């Protein structure tokens, strides 16, 4: 997409390098990673002993080093630790509380003993022990203790359904995506619990206020408790009914990493890599599902451009400015082969169509060689299966390359009147670029300013501020 940072779009968008589409309506929303669970204000419990094999230095660590290590472990390992603890606790509230306690305990233990070689293993062991202690105190579950003290819980069914999902985080994602919950609740709860995203980050993904999203997550957890929904691995026959929600979650994890909504980093590598790994697992788990293939293709084709999205100084580069020789050609080749299978036979799904859009951008030798008419046709098909205003916004960018900026501005005006993208920073950013290309510098500067006021990512803010500086003399 011209004029808007490539970073600002979802996979499959016209900018081709930006994040996946962010639908404004909850039913279509991809869901987003969220507010890392902040450690609770409570007394520090006795530290759990470090697990076998962890490093235990003679001297403790400084408060600053330990705080940094815990923050990094929370960011990278929260989902893994919570998922592993949930397998023991079989109750999400107990598991979440035990994991929070383990992080609090780590602050004291690591300050005295030093940061362990494997923080995730230390935290997982501490949290699981706390979960076992909590269950032992519950007399109604004493009969199950012999099963719980095994290194790994026994399969939940004789046919081995529990072993069908090879990763604890993926198990928990499938579990959170229970059909008894509304789709937006499934996605929000999974992003909050499994991915450690803040409520603010999830709210941005859904284009709603933070208070609204906090209420949705709370209601979802209450419904799980009231309905006594068991946190268990779904049987193989149940997986297809939960597939779309699971793919949506993984898609949103990737998008939040690819286009970090806040902070100094252009990309959150940990979220991007995690999403791709989970997409590969789903692809292996359900090889006949075309949308599982399409999602993996979309993530690969989008992430392949990561090396070209910034220059040597860290400045964000538009798609037309990027050095395509820096793109990961192996990822592109794998993604293109997956797209072919995702589009073959039957009506294409939304992930397969987005992957096809991303593939057109990746295969173009240069920006000017992009097949823009074909992109418009693909967006038309995508709107039919996924009628989201964000898809319409990205389609307008492709229309600008085919019919000119004025034609695209008319579609932008329709989206402004629609109102569902109010507060979505990329709407004024796209409008600003179109106005700039038409020579309306004063109006373009005002639109860039509107986008700047909505942006919280440092790289995006720097880009928008630079655009405003370029236009300010003429606008004055």
C-alpha cells in the first residue's frame, strides 16, 4: 500500500507486509494478544525450589537484572507455563492463580539465588507444585491425586484423543475455543490467558474500548465456571467445529506481533514465531483442512518480508521502498505451494484468499509489477466470504492503484460514514496518503495528524511525524 507503512497492514492487505486484517465487528474479529497479566500486589510466598537441571549460582542477582529476567519470561513463557499448569490443575482459575504466584515467588528466589538457566522450567515446576498443593487441600479431589502426581497426566480417553494435540499451548487454545462461548469471547479469552496479551492489546484488535473488552473476558470466565465447562482436550471429532476459532486466535497472535500496537518495537518476534509454530502444528494435526493450510501460507508469505521492513537506521519502509532481495525466498516458496492447495477445490476461505493476496505481492519482481487488478478481484472475493470494513479499507488501496486516488477516496468516505472504523489508526493514514498523492497537502497533513494521535507504536509514530514534517511548510 502506498503511503502507509507496510507495517501497518494485516497479512494479505494491499501493503502486503502489514498485519492481518483487523475486523471491526467482533464476529469477524481476529482476536488479539493482551495485557500481560500483571503480578498481583500480595505478600511474596516461600520460593519453590528450582527444578532439576536449572542453574543455581552462588550469588543472587541484582533487582534490576531479576526484574528484567522475569519480564522477559512473562513475555515469552506465560502461555507455556499456564498451559502446562492447566494440565495439572484442570481448572483455569486455579492454574492462573498458581502461575501468578510462581512469578511472584521468582522475584524473591531469583534475587537470592540468581536467575536459573531455564526460567520457563523453573516457573513451570513452581506453578505445577502450587497447583498440586491447592488440589491436595481440596478434599473432593483427593481421589484423583494419584493421577495428578504423575510427570504427565494420563490420557483423557482410551482412544488417545489427549495425545492428538502435541503442544500444551495448542491444547489450551482448542480448549478455550469451546462452542458454548461466543466467538469473540473464545478469541479474547485465549489471547488473554494463553498468549499473555494485555486487555488493551486485545481491545485494539477488536476495535473496542479496554473497559468493554475487560467485561467480555470476565463474562467468559464466569460462564465457564457457571456452566462447569471442563478444561480438557477435545476429542478428535470435535476439532473441526473449533478450527475456525483456533485459526482466528493464531492469526491474531501473529498480527499483534507483526504490527505491535504499542511499544518501541516494530515487530514482536516472540509472538510472530509462536504463531507460525502453532499454525504448523494445526496443519500437521488437520492436514485435510484447507483453511489450516491457508493460514500457514498467509503467515509465511507475510513474515517473509520482515527483513526488508526497516532500513539500517530502523526507519519503517513502505512496501514500494523495500529491497525485495532481502525477503526470505524459502518462506515465499513454501507459502506459494500451500496457497495452491488452499485454493484448490471448493469455495476458498478467508485465510486462503488473504494468502493469495500476500502471494501476489511476494511474487511481483518490483512494486510497479504488482498485478493490482487481480488484487482488487481477490479483495472482492474476500469481502463476499468475510464482509469486514477493514477488508474494504485494504481493497480501497488496491483500487487507488487501478483507478486512481480519487476513486479510492470515495470509498474511504463511505467507510468514514459507516463508523465502524472510528479510532482505527490506519483509516486516516490511508486517507492522508491518498490526499497527498492528489496534492491536497493541508488536508493530508490533518489526516496524518489524526492517525498520529491514534498510533502508539514508536516506529509508526516516527513515520507519521515525518510525513507531517514534509507537508507542514505547504500546509502553513
